[in-house]
């Protein structure tokens, strides 16, 4: 029962912004949107999360639509090291069962 | 920065062996988790713990047990390893009852059972 929908793959030129979309049309009011990424053979790396407002940290920005049914992760200046699978997850804060879908495989090209 | 450390990156064991996977976190997190990750199946929760000596079953606890004797350490035990337990095992930790706080993962242990 997938709660999120992401494109299977995307390409981005090095130095350009990478915009990764995620649809979560059935999100409920107390569910957060989390983004993780996983580089081959490593554990998932937390990137950013949000509830209603847009968020920014040193890694990325998260834009959540006003109706909360979709969001976009923005990597402002993609580098080759950003090549990874990116996962968008919706989860209530007291729900411990984190489930990753297929994610988006982002390839940053020189 | 949060640090979740798993004792081994790669491990090879034989069928029937008792296998211990160790995980340590340095952020004073109450919650700790063990997942396995398999191609096409995503992440599946095996066990989690919200306090010392407390444990809760996840989706796939059969064939596994856990131990949490200290807050910072959470061990996963394969009682009698079988080939279908060959997988990537991921440990994670998080705060309890802090709204929205994310889980942080270790680098994983790739376990092969021969």
C-alpha cells in the first residue's frame, strides 16, 4: 500500500539544481514528509523533513504544496556525489515503521 | 552529527550458526530499530526497542531475537542462521516523543549465510 509516488529515475547536470518530486495525495494531517537518500552499499542518509511549511538545511530544501498532496526536494547545486536513490516517505511522528518504496534514482552527470 | 555504528560492514556465516549483529548510537536516543533491506522488497522492520530491556516485534521477527541491555546498544541475534537470512541489515535510532524527529541509520551489515 504505497503512500508515495516518485519517478523511477532522473538525470541532472552537475552544478545545476536537482528537483525531485513526490506525490502523497492521501497524506493525513499528522503525517510528516521525510526524505532520505541511499548511495550504493551504504545505509540510508537522512536529508530533511517537514510537516506543512517549506524547510531548508545545509543539504537541501523541501517545498510542500499548500494542500500537502505533493512535495519537491531541491538539491541546489548537484554534484557527482549526489548520485543516489532518493526516498520520499510519509509517516506519523509516533509511527516507528519506516517503509521505503522504490525511490528515484538520481544520476548527476558531468 | 548523529552517529549510528554497526559492528561489521560485511559478514559471512554458515547455516545453523548463531549470529550477533551489534549497533551503537551516540545521541542518547530512546528508540532503536533493526531492519533488513532486500531488492524489490524495500525496508522491513524486524524489531524495535523504545527503552532498555524493552522490545517490540516488527513485521518479520521470526528467526530473530534482540537484546538491549544499555541505552546506546541494540543487538540483533540470528538464533540459527539460514540462507534466507542473507540480506543487508540496517540499524537505526531516533528520539521518543519528539514530534517529527527522524530515524538515523547506520551504514548497514551485508550478511551472507552459506
